């Protein structure tokens, strides 16, 4: 079967070039006579892959030397706990901006480990269909940190501008929109992202953390959960998920070859524009529940007038080889996840179907 | 280049059939038009892989319904902390049998989290070159659990029989010898194993845990670290490392097709026998520092009379396409890791070199 148009929310579409390279090298990487999966994580072949992956994150995201880049396991869900374990000192409080299911999970873990406050939410008035404005946030100037989820896969919202938190470190779960465009990393104390949307396969989480936060981190927690452990060992304290790191390298090599994050942003804005324009133009059948200034460039959520129409729409999409358009089980409706690796032509095919469906 | 003879200690050799299957399916698994890495972890294609992997662990290791099988991230090093987080109740103490660097790391994490005792060690008299006997263990009958490392990759020792801990749950880090032969799982409270030796690539840890221990586990720790969270969600609470699970499925399918764990044991005993016999017969040049009744069937460590001879031996081995024979950086010498996937012929080539070297 030919490859389909993959709108999965994550794990998600990967660049074809990154997969083809992996396929070609699967039994023998660089004439070494073994798969990258069979190499020691302390050997030269893997070490080069590991360091190239880190260097590509640094280069593409323009990360300064004030930050360390870590390649860890456990996904963003584990970082929900590991962030407060490291950074929520005793007697301090942490601020959480609530924009959906993921920030709720992060907040819940922080409350197990210390004090966490809700510093803003759009749950009650708008069911998370928009991002709170700066003026709506009640930030604690003494907080250990402020936590946000930069993009919300389920509700289809995204921070267009990041909150100003003054001297309090801003921490962002960027799992679903890291590397979709250039950002100013220096505005953040810590960024973390599960790889399985814009960076690679699942099983890997990238953490970009300011060095002073690493140094100030708690030491009364297990060694394996201390950021400093992984900083001191270049993410080789224990065996890293070597194949996932290898795929991160392959994916970011493709991004770089295709013009880096500025080119990604241009492409992603075009892709999202095609869909939102088509949805808005077909208000007889389609609707996007998200406020215009909060709409995600990564996850385009929309509904049709009736469940029957949604079923019919999914069937039409399937005929055109589109997969993964069903919305998250908790909210229903449709969702097109259009991460970096989803080609423009695939998105155009979907926009075309929206334009023509029952027209 | 042809595939080499891979004696890496982990990540390590994988069955060629498991890799070839992955290569073939890399762009399109089961006619779905996408890579297994691009499938949703909640979709049918991945779900079938996930459940088959768990079923193969259960079948091959003959795990009863009294146990849950979990597929997690973070490796054995994370379990060093997660085990006491779950199972070391306040006011209780835990017992650790010290047989090398890995048990020392496990013990260190437990001490951060609660009370841990050394219940036996062979460090002082023998530098970990043998496994302590049952009579040498001082077990606390009120301990929360007894922890052992069943095989020690660095020192080349292995428990041939497991300690009798009475009613105290026995917990084993089996990272480097899980599935090398049939064992009686019912003797254990919990078994954990990083996948990267006998099971698959790195980035995945398999946990086999008795249901009553899951139920009794602490609830005052982050949700992500509670075994019950993963039991209740069939290891799909958060996104699993889908490609690593897929490779676990491929590897265990090969093991099953080749006769299961009884056939593995026969093969592994033959392989280890070839090497230990060759080393013992060449005491003019070679020596194995491990007591005979503690010798590992997975990691055969040995030394040569001088560093110059070791360098020469490694060069000869390289000519014969052997890789990964250098001992762990902390102890030096040689080490041949001969996990399930290392073919008999490769081991025979090494045994032959030992027989002929400087003869």
C-alpha cells in the first residue's frame, strides 16, 4: 500500500527521508556491521549520533550556552513530576496556567510533591477553547516557576505569545509544538517536549534547561531524577533510548536540510491557513470551536453539524487515504494534526474535501 | 560490510530475523501505509503489537495470572528508585544483596527514599568475583523486600540459584539475564529488566510484578511512578516507546520460533561452555577471575597475562570481525557478552581464537 496522509496526533507522521535513511541503515550503520540499536551507547558510532542530535537541537532552536540540552526517557508525563521534584524547593509554591488536559495532569503531579496554584484558567467560561490573556493571569511573584502547556492537542489551542513572568522562571511543556517555528529560548527557564510529534518517535523527551536551575535543583531526590545527573553525563548516565535518539537526529537533519525553523514556520502557517479558511468558509456544515487568536497551528480541531455528517466525512477522507482525523476520545469531533512532517499536499487534499463536502 | 560478531554488553546483538522484519516493515506495517513509529498508541495496529509483546513475555516466561506485566520507560536505573518509591512503606526497611556496581546503584537510590540494609556482599573478600551463598545472607524477616541483581555484567557473575527469602518478596534486577532460561517466576515478588540485552533495543524496561504488591503500593507518590497506574492502563497511561515495544515483539517472536526458553538455555549453556573451557585450558595466557560456581552464562569475563597481550588479542579478534570484547572501563580485561541473540558460531570463533592465541 502507498503511504497514507497521516493526521495522527502523536505518535505522528515522520519525514519520509528520516524513515528511508533508517530503513537503509537498519542492519548496518556506517559500515560498522551492526544496527544502531546494537551499538554500545559508549561506543564511537552511537556517540556521534547522540552528539549530532544534541547539536541539531541547539543549532535549529538557537539555544545559548546558558542552557543544557538533555535527552531523557519517560515522556512529558514523567516531566510533570520531575520538574517539581527538581525545582519546587520546600516552602515554595508553583504557578500553573490551565489550558487543558495536559496542564491539569502536570498540576496534579505538582500537588503531590508540593504546593501548586492555578494562576489562570479558561476552563469555566470557555471549556478551554481559548488561551488566557496576560491580564487574566494572577502570578505569584515568589513562585518557584510558572508552568504552561504551549500547545493543546485536545482542544486545538496554542499560545501565540508567551506570558511575561518577570524574574520567575517560565516552564513550558512544548511536546506538541516544539520546533514548529523559531522561538526565543532565553524567555524560558525550562522547555520539555516528548519527541513523538515534531521530533521523532515516542520514548524520548527533550529537555532544555537553564544552567542555574540545574545547579539550584534539589539534591534530596533519587539520583536518576536529578537534572544535574544527566547534565554531568551528557545524557549518558544510564543507557539512553538509542534508536529514538538516532531518529531525532534523522528528523532534525531533514528539518535543517529543508531550511530550518523559519522555513517550517512558513510551511506550517500555510498548512493551517488552508484548513482554517476552508472550515470558516463552510460554516453551513463545519465549525471550529476555538477563538481565532488562540487557534493552534499544529492541531486543527473542528466539528460537523451532526454525528452522521462526521461519520460520512471520515469515510470520504478515508477514500482519499487520510488517517487519524477522529478527535480525541474525551471531546469528539475532528482533529487534523499537521505537524512539521505532514506535507502541504496532504493538508491541501483535506482542505479540498472540506470545501467540496456536501457543497 | 557484512554483519560482525557482536559481543557488546548492552545495547547488544539482536536476532537478525527481528531486524530484517523491522527493515521490511519500516515504511509500512501491515499494509497500513505508515511506519509502526507513526501509528497512534491507541490505534488498532499498534495495540495488536503491544498486546502481542505482553502475551509473549507471559507465555515464554510462563507468568501466572497472579502477576502483571508492564512495559515502561527509564530503564533499570529508574526502577532502582521506582521500586522503593512503590514498595518501601514508611517505617519499613529493605534488604539489598550486593554483588556489583548495579546493586550498589540500586541500594543508593533506596537509601535516598527510606531505609535500606546490606543483607550480604562479596565486595570485601572477593571484589565481587562470586555470588554470596544463602548461609552468608543476613536477611531481615520484617523487610519490605529483598533486592538482588541476578546477573552482573561487569564482574561476570550470576545467581545460579535464587535466595530463599521466606515470605519477604524477592525483587530481582534481571536486566542482563532475563529470558536466558526458564525460571520459576512465582518465587519473585517483582522482576525488572532493561530490554537492551536479551529482549530488544534500549528505551524499554519490562516489569513483572505480583498483583498484591501493586495493590499494596504507596499512593503518596506521583501518579506516573505508581505501578497501579500502568496496570490499570495496560501500560498505555502515557505514550509508550512504541518502536521499542515493536522490537520486543519481533525479538520474542524469534525466541518462540526457535524453541522458547528451554532451547535458549541449551544454546546458552553450550556457548558459555565453549568459552570457559577454552579459557581454563589456556591458563598459560588466560584467566577467568570468577569462582566456577558463580560464573555468568551471559557475560564471560577474562584477562590475559599482560596489557600488551590484551591489546594484541583484541587486534586478532578484530581481524575475525569480532566487536565489543573490551571489558568494562571500571575493571578492564576482556568481556564477551553472549546473550540469546549471539550465534553459536560467533562464540565458537572466539573460543577457537583463545585456543590458538600464542599457542
